């Protein structure tokens, strides 16, 4: 079978006459050389693996980040967490509402600023975060299996300026 015959046989016609091509056969042209495109595709893989690995505990990457920062820095304000993680304040409020409903986080009114709340993990939140961290470590092992230990370490070094 010739290359063009194989290509034609792998393409099927949709009802509107357009050729349907397997995703891997679609050329990316200049995107191949764009770091942003490659990082975004890797981010998609990372998030899918994270969600799959932590699926049993129903925690998303941003929720995990917020819980981890609060656990490491009890008493931070919502504004400080939002700024440190680069999360819009309105989105963080919604996220904290959901974590509060799950009894993982509590907000305590600031004694010095009536508009601010100090964020703390609940006892249940501390226990849950320990489990989340164990599962997140499994996820990091999956990343290492995908790209290799040295590449993972090098990637972390490259990205360190953005954290």
C-alpha cells in the first residue's frame, strides 16, 4: 500500500464531505516550536493525571494548592493566599466556600481588620490534607514515569522562577 493510499484509507468522510483524520495525523505546523503550546499540552496531561490520581478524594489541583498553603501558613488572609497562588479573589472566595462546606477550612475574623479573615485548616482538614499529599506524591511518581526523573528535576528548575 502506498503512503498516499494509507493516508486516504485512514481518512473517512463525514456526512458533510469533510475528511475526518485521526488526531495524531493532524500537522501542528509552527505550534511544534512554541513553548507555550507544549507547556499547555503538558499542563492538560498533568491536570488529568492529578484528577485521576486524586479522584477518590474529590480534590482539584487549585483546591489542593490552597489547602497546602493554608496548612503550611495557618492564619493567612484570603488576600495573601490569592496573591501567592495567583488566584482571582472572587474565585478564591467560591473555592473557600466549598472547602468550608466540606469542613476542611475555617475562616476566623481578624482581630485587627474587620474586613479580613484568617484561614486555618480544621482537624478534619489536616487529616484530609495528609491523605491528599500522599496521593499527590503518587501523582508526582506518575509524572516522573512519564518524563523521567532527570527531566522532572530539570523541569522544576526551569519553572522555579514562576512559582
